[in-house]
């Protein structure tokens, strides 16, 4: 007879997201059971972000060596060993692994169970010989890559953003199919490490981002040797005895032939829910959106006992999924979220980084009454000049009260400064308040201070305030 467990909260998926949410729920005092499905959640290796960061750090170091003459140093062309680069990444991961081990999670009071997980009815999940009937359940599973419909793709071996982290060879010519942010970041890293890289976005790259900021990033990638065929689509891949051929349809109606050594697919992800037997749980996907199940802002589904986070809720950026997931856990454990989910920047973690919060109007000449766009260039920032990274800008759309409506940043420190602007947006902090940020000089973030001062300079002072000031000055005489 199967053992029955009745935890307060059951989180399915022991990847990075599931572990983060289990720890958050435990901090709130909830009884938590974490279900490890017996394999690494696809795209959700708890330490994958650390490996990507290590790869990018090695690539940045290579660029710094090549840029020596521009900084008054001798020229140096790095000798790159992909095996050594990946070995360093594995060592960094090994140092972090104990932080997410099952033993540490159990020490925190989180019950961890492992085995194949399947729904047996709308309220019950079977894991091995155990039946779990929790008060509430959160599906925090990983996501499989979506494969574009390209003839010949099934006939070749290709990388995904997950599998390419195990590559230890230099890639002569890498084709990146898809223009999502992760694909662009990996494309830049491999180009910096000596590979030829071509990106075919299967449409337009960075659609939805501010055109001006996106064009600055695209130019920066092009200057580093990343060829981006914007508006292009791979028509066919042709396996050969030596390498791979590809034909690309161009935006102007022409075509391009490519000789490749390797291919990486970065075309989005779909939640890996198939093995859970969702029909038994009466979980239905949204109409016309395969793989998405959230019908409410806090992960609600067609099953009142089950909520979804991450890819199943239509989110695929780590900072988005964690913020949303914590709000979902808050709602289940505390009754209501601690606060509404904050505005989350869309990030492209290249160098320079690109970040965007909200959207600018399609026609900047038709702003709402009282709204204005404030901008500053990194060419005016002393620290950016000192670092030799002065290309880029910050644009902020503010309403009549100075509150941030949208922002677009591209340049050094863009991701960190976007977080400050997102917090200002979330807390209704007016743009001019940034003029009082206590920061050292020079500093990249002084660009936000400049924006605040620009907003202050444009404010009008009422006649009454002017008269009151004049009266005070007169009384001091």
C-alpha cells in the first residue's frame, strides 16, 4: 500500500527555480516538500547560470588582453584553450554545488523526495511508491528548447544553450539559429574566444526592444565579429562529410550560403510537463498557447490546487521567474503576496548589456500630456570613459509627476542601473529623486544622477513659491 504524505506545500521540480522557491517558502514558515523528478530539469541546472558567467568572464578577459594598446598597454593575443576555459567553469560550479545539495536542503527543513512524478487525480501526485496530497502544489519544472521547423535540423547534431556548456573544443564557425537574449550572449562569448559566429534570428533580432538602444548593441556585436543576419531565416541545413551547409533567406529576398562547423538552436523554450500526466490533474493549456497553463497573474490554473511558475506561466528569464515565483508562494503561504510583482527589466546580458523596462510609444512625437523622454549618453560619463566603454545611452520615459513609465539602457552597468529604475517604478519614486543618490565619483551610476538633475532643471517653480522665497530673503536682511 502506497504511503500518503500531506505537506502544506509541494513544489515539483528540483532545478534552480524549485530550490529557490522551496527555500523561500521555508523562510516563511511553511512545511515544504520538494520533488526531484530524478533528472536535471532541462534548462534549470541549479548551477548553469554560474557556468555561463564563468564562460563570459573568460571571454571578457580575452577581449581585455586584445584591448591592451587602447589602454596604454602592450598588445597581447590570448592563446585560448576551450578545455581549460570549461574546466575552470566546472571548478567554479563544484565550489558552489554544496549550497544546493539535498543534504543542505534537508538541513533547512525541506523534505526532498526523488522519483518519477505523475498525477493520479486532481489532488494527488505519485512519486515512486509515495502518494502526495498537499494543501497546494507548485509546478516549477524546467523547459525543453523549442526546435524551429528547419529541414535538415533532425539530420545533424546541434547544441542548445544547455548542452553547449559541455563543449571543450574550439568551434570554427558556429551558426546560432534564433535571436533570443541568451543566444546573443553565448554568440558573443564564443566569438571572443576565437570562433567565427553567425546569428540568424529567424526574423528580426531584439524585436520589442527600443530600436535605438538595440541598434547600438547590434553594432557592438558586429564590431566584435559576430555576424547577425537580421531579418533572415534558415531555409535548410545540409549535413556534409566535412561540416554543415546552410541556406539562409535574406530580408531583401536574396539568399546566403554558409559553410558551418556547428549549430546551436536558441529559439525559446517550452515547459517540460509531459511526463506528469496532466490529464489526470485536469490541467488544460491556454487556448492557442501550447505549454502555457497560467490563467491568472499568480500562476492559477484550471486546477484550483495547482499553480505554475517559470516557462509554464510564460516566463523564461531567471529574474522574472524568481520574482513571480516568490509572489506565488507568498500568496499560497501568507494568503496574499507581500507586494505586487515589481516591474522586471528585460535583459540581454552581453557586453554592453541591454535592459528595458516597459515600452516606449511607437511614435515618440505623440507622448501623453505631461510625459517626457529624458536621456543621457555614456560618452558623458567619466567612469565609462576611463573604462574605454563609452558607447551607449540611457533613455527614460516619465509622466507628468516624474514617475518612470519606461526605460531603455545599453552600456556598461545597464543591468544594475535598470534594477534601480525598476525599483523606482515599483515604489513610485520620481525621477528627480535620483539626483540625490549618494554615490562616489566617478561612477557609472552617476548617469542616473544626471537624469535626475535634468528632470529637476526642467521643473517649473510656481509664482507662489517664488514670492515666498523672496519674502524669506527679505526677512533675513
